[in-house]
């Protein structure tokens, strides 16, 4: 369920892009729909859990700011920066968490479920930070070197695929350090 809620604005953006017959207007229609979908996402999550998800709020703020600039200035470059801005904010949070919280974010999110050596937690945290930085760079490359249609497809399928592959790789890496539960004798 959370997965569907998390990707709702991206999927809505993708679908809305293809609604207008005039493809040049697709990016603006998709931007309006993504902003609305992000508000719906935050509301649904609040209704289900009675709390706000930080990732949803960050995405909402970035969508409102960069989406408004896109719509008011009729300049698609602003919305194309949104994924990169979000990825780089996540990377900054991951990199800063060790310094400011004395425990990295990946460890904070997963330590209740798995026990790993500290160096492995640090490697996982750094891996995700580098992944988000690279995803931001790749987004900018695709956004500004290819058509809007290719960028919109990449935004949904490419980034999602890369994230899934990276998560699987991280899981395989973690698995090497997870010890089997000790049996009671």
C-alpha cells in the first residue's frame, strides 16, 4: 500500500502528460496534476496513519515551488529540476545524518529489523547517498538532452528501475553480513 501511495504523484504526472493532444502542453498539464496528486498523497497518508511522511512533505514542497515556477513562467526547466532537487536533498540528509545525529539514516530506519556491523551501516548509508547524487545527475542529463516524452518515461520507468536494481544490490550486500539466528539448545 505504501509503495502505491509513494509513487502516486509520479504515476499521475506520467498519465497526465499524455492527456493533451498538443504534446507541448503535456508538461504543464502533468505539472498541475502532480501538484494536486501530491496534496492527495499527503492527505491520504495522514488519514491512514495520523502522521505526515517527511518524504511526501519534501516532495510536495518541491512540487509546489518548482511546479508554480513552471506554470507561472511557462518554463518546463523548473519542473525538470524537481527530481534532482529531491534526490540531492535526500543525499544531503543521508550524508549529514552521521554528523548531526551520530547514527546514519539507513541504520535508523532498518536497525529494528536487522543487526549489522557499524561499517556495513556506514557503507549502506554512503551507497544510498551516492545513488541519489547520481540519480540527480542522470535526471538532469536526460531532462536537458532528450525530448520531454523521453524524460517523462525515464522519470517513471528509468528511475524506478534503477532504484529497484540498487535496492536489490543493497539487499544482497546486507545479506552477506546478516548472521543466522542462533537456535536454542
